[in-house]
C-alpha cells in the first residue's frame, strides 16, 4: 500500500493500490463499479479509484490520500460522511433487527416524519432508490388515467434506470422501440413545448415528470402553468425531488417554489446516504396501491428491503436534524461563500468565458469550455486532474452541512492553482497537460 503523506501543498499523484484494484474490479463487476457516475470513464487517469472511509466532507482513498469531497455519494450525503447522530440512530435500530415478516412500527414513524414536512402529501411509500420511486409514480399515473404516454423534461439528465427513461438516451440498447415511443420530451421553461405535447398526443399522456428546477429557476410561473395544463388534460403532475429535496428547502423545491404536485419523489439526502427513497402524494392516487378501494389493484412498490429499520431510522434522524438545525441556511451560506470566492479567482485568471460556476448555492456545478467556448470533456478532465492533485474530489461543487469555512478556503486556493494549468492549456494545447484520455459522458452509444 502506498505511504503517500497528504500535507498541505503536496500533490496527490500516487495511486498504485487503486490501479491494482481496478483490474480486479473490472474482472468481476461490469464497469468496475455499481454506479455509472462513479466509473473510471468519468475521472482522469490520475484519480483515486477506491475510497476506504469518510468523515464530514473529507474522504481517504486506498492509497492514503485525503480529499475534500463535493457532491458526496452522488449528492446523497448532505449532512456529512459518518454523521454521528444518523449513524447512531441506524445502529440502535439495526441492533433490534433489520427486517421482519410483518411491518415494523418505525415504518409509521418515518412516514409521519416525512408527511409532516411535505405539504399536500397524504400518503407515502418507501423504497431503496430513486428509480423505484419515480417508476412507481409512472405506474400509478398510468393506472389512474388509463393512458400509456409519459412526458418528461429533456433538460433534466436522469429520472430512472428503467426503460421508460433510459430509452430516451443514447445508451438505449436492449429497450424495445414500443417502450421508447411512449416517452415524450419537453423543455424546461418552454411552455410551448409542453402545450405541443398535449396538442399532438391528446388524451394519451398519463404523467408529466420533471425536477422543480436544475440550474435555473422557473420563469413566468412555469411550474404553475405546467400544473394547470396537466389539470386541464387530466394528466398526473409529478415532481422529482431527488436533488432539490432537502437542499432548496426543508419542504423541498415544491415548498420553495410554492407548488403542490400530485406526486413527488424523494431520495438521496433523505437519509444522509443510507438507502432510502420515497414516493409521496395525494391519497386518491397513492391508495390505488393499497387495500381500501374498489378499483383495479396496482402493484405499486413491494420491496423486500424497502423498509429496513436502520435505513428508516437514518431517515428519521436526518429529517429531524434538518428541522432542529440550520442545515438549509448553512449550505446556502457556505455555497455562496464558495461561489463568490471561485468567481473572483476565475476573474483574476481571465477565464470567465471558459470556467463557469452555475446553479443554486446549495447545488453548484462547474462548466469547462475550450478555446471556442464549447463545453469540453478534455478541459473538464484536466481541471479534475489538477484539483485532485491538490486534494479535491469534485465532480460537482455540491456542498454539504459539514463543509467548513476552512474547507471552502482551501478549495478556493486549490482551484486557484489549478486554473493556472487551465490557462496554459488554452494558450498551448490541453493534450500537453492532460495525463491519459478525457473523461466521457455516460449517455453514449459505444464505449
């Protein structure tokens, strides 16, 4: 194992153990990992391959390198890695058994906690990942309306691993054309594109699904106008809150934008990294998956591990932490501190046209552009390579409750140094500075 010492100013370039483990991983696991966003093709060649532990916003890899991490756990870890109250709550529940042949009381407790935070939600069904929750929403909408088509926002990059969504991407191998034909796309903040779908597919759209927002706010009451169109066309209005939930507001993006959907889905930050997601919504829809109605039964969500006690306990403690501590206020404030500092150093290097920080302070991303001003995987990879050297692990700049002012200042300093190499690559050639190949987009037809 490498003995790299991570003191301030020392580059992290030694990944011997990671390289050895990669060969074993790819021999046993398709893609080398279980989440495409964590794959080797998403990172520079000079990058940590495997993480062994995390605390707060810091992580350590198998080679002993320490990093300040952003977008932790694909944005699922919002309070911080190994956040003690959440871990302890999960430990206590697990010590009493994690799964039984009848429901556990904690299922009621967790439902009560979530429904108390989300306006307009009467019932909730818990599961393990966001894909199950969004696909559950699609199924119940189809059952409720008797229709097959789904309208989804083309500007929101991911809704599910299931065929109804992946069939709309370039990586659609194995998905029948008949399934692809049922998914229709509209554009965010483009009300005419929504109207066109309803006009061209009258009485055929079961559900319309989108995130409340991504990088820009709704304009001209877009969310409310879309909901109005859905009501006029008797289409179920679904908000995917996997990312906005527990970042924009304690009540989700829907509370922030003062909009109540028919159904909404939550996950990621819901249990601070523990596997828990939720489908919540109006009783008239949700009860179709229950026992107290005379309609045709809907096999909504039924998962062996969907209500594991330790995950529900983690969810309860996470939600209570949000309610008793200034989590939302802090991540917004620290995110603003980060953006202000980064905008300043980008301007100092004269790179405003090439490196941009976008999004809400609670969910920042960065965009890297080439000499022509086009988004560039090569320059993004170089940027990641140089920031990794300086102790940052940041596919995004999505902040957590555990990022301190010192962490943010160190981040700004590291990015400041990295931008010097970015500038040189623009003046010379990115290939002269990048080690290995550029990273690639997940949604591509071939490797």
